[in-house]
C-alpha cells in the first residue's frame, strides 16, 4: 500500500469530506423531518466528489487510482461478497417461507414478554460464538423483522436489539477480528484481554437485559401464531448452527442458499425458476448498500492518504499528563480513527503502535489498553450510520440506519460503562 503524504499541515482540511456527508445526510434529514428524503448514496457521492477536490495526489488520474484502491481493499471486497450472499439467502428464505415459519416457531416457544430479552440473548450468543457482528446481523435480522410484525413490536427496536447483541460478541469473542487486532498490537494474551474487557461489558449487558425484560412486559397479551412448518425452518437452523460452529460466514450463507433450493425441490407448490428469481432479486436489493460501501471505502482512503488520521493522532497525543488522561486519549484516538475508516478492526490497527507506546509510558497494562481500544472502536462502529453493521441491518429490516440508532441501548450502555471504568480506575 502506498504511504500517506508526508505533509500533514492540511490534515484537518482533508477531514472535511466527512463533514460534507454529515451535513448533507444527517442535518438535511433532521431539517426536513424525514430520513428517507436524502438518499445516502447521493450524500456519499457528494462527499466523495469533495474529497477529490481537497485531496492529493495532484493529478486526477492518481486521485482516481487512490480512490479505487480504497474501494477495492480486501476488507471492502469481503463485505461486498457477504452482502451479495446475504441478499440471495434473504430473498430465497423469504420465497420458501422460512422467515414466517421461523417467526411462528419463536412465537410458539417464547412467552410474548420474553421476546425482546430472548432476541438479545440469542444475538449475544451467536456473535460471541462466531466473532462477527455482520454475520450475526445477517442471520438474525430477517427473523427479528418477522417477529416485529408478528408481535406488533417496533421494527427499529428489534433491529437495535440485534445490532447491540452483535457487538457484544464482536467485542468479546476470541475469534473476533477486533480482539485479534487489539491483542496483537498491544502484545498481550487474549485471555487477559477478555478478563479486562469482561468487567466493562458485563454491567452493560446485564443492565440492558433487565431493560428488555421490563419493556417486554407490555407484550404480555396473546400473540397469534400460524402453523409451524418445520421443513421451512431448517435453512435458518442450518445457518445458525453452522455459524455457532465457527464456519466462515461466506460458507454459511452459501449453505443457506443451497438449503432453500433443496426445500424448493421438496415442496411441490414451489418452482425452481421462481426460487432462482428470488435469489437474484435478493442480491439486486443489496445494490445501494454495495454502492455506499464502495464510495465510503474510496473516500476514506483519500482521507487516510492525505494525512487526516495522522493529524488526529498527532494532536491527540500532544497533551497527555496522567494515566487517566492517557486512557481517555486511547479511547478518543481509536474512536476518531474508527469515525474516519468506518471499520473497527482497521481503526485498531491504525492506532495500535501509538497506543502501545502511550500505554507503556503511562504504565497502562497491555490487556487494559487492548480492552479500551476494542471496546471504544465497537461503540463508535455500532452507531455509525455509514458503518457496515447498521447499513446491513437497515437493509435487511427495510428501514433507515437513523431509525435504528435511537434504539441501540446496549451500545450506549457499553459506552457509559467504559467511561466509568476509566474514571474509577479499575485495573
């Protein structure tokens, strides 16, 4: 990868494309009172165009090359393959009736007042097992959307539960990319980082679980359920079981699509050509999400190349005087890096070396430093309207990312718990 430019005097200016996106998408949507009026793709096109104006290299061709390099980064491409397969599975599962069958089974098994808590526990368990928040959202969001309709629960609330639980495992799992990146950059064992992280995460998770139990009390009335068709539940069970076993999310989704095809063959009332059409429609439905991902990757690469991240890191490390201040600096630098990259793993890797030197200078134990980097990167990633997790969740649920953000109770509880952990100085 080509190194960033050496001169960072314009570092703050090169962050302005993020401000353009924020003003166009968020501020405009709030001003008109409708988050669907301003297409997120248009906001990203405008922000990317502004990035071309204010960023180097000098020639247009070189800027296009840098933009394309960011859009084609291996992490971006892996997300796109997941988006495509997730769309295909979601479309085919809906076609054969898997979503409705799974919803009916869930409503038949869980008491209505435990649906919220049960969904949160399921999301936490799956994400902890597979170590990926995106994979968890892909597996659970269609079911959550169906439950919302079946039990007359706010769709945005159900989506927020799934996204929050997904970041529980993303933050804690031994096989999560963020855990691996944090422990490697800080030079500590995963077990030690897990223990340091656990005491930050546990209070937040328990508090939110209690909230969902209390909120679930208003859904104590009987819920109408249809007949449970076990055959049509099997594709989702296969996806969940293979995900829990740690199988690669691409293979999980591929198996899910194949299983829906087998169900189609078995059921005489379903046509294979219609099944193939449902897959194509599902994949096409991910078009906006893929476009946004490519635009964000390219724009953020121009910002990185022009020293935007280096500008942030240099100013963040200039005025640290105490250990508590150093810990807040670790939290803030990884948060800003995440804001600029929209990828929590990349953010941790970006600031990892600087964070390790800061931790050594102020006698911050390596597991604690790794825990802080991982936790705050997940907090920021969890609320980014242009982050992969919220974009995926919103696409599968059929709502706006900004509709979900107010309902991310676990993310906000985790942020509060993390700040308190620094203030009280728990080691």
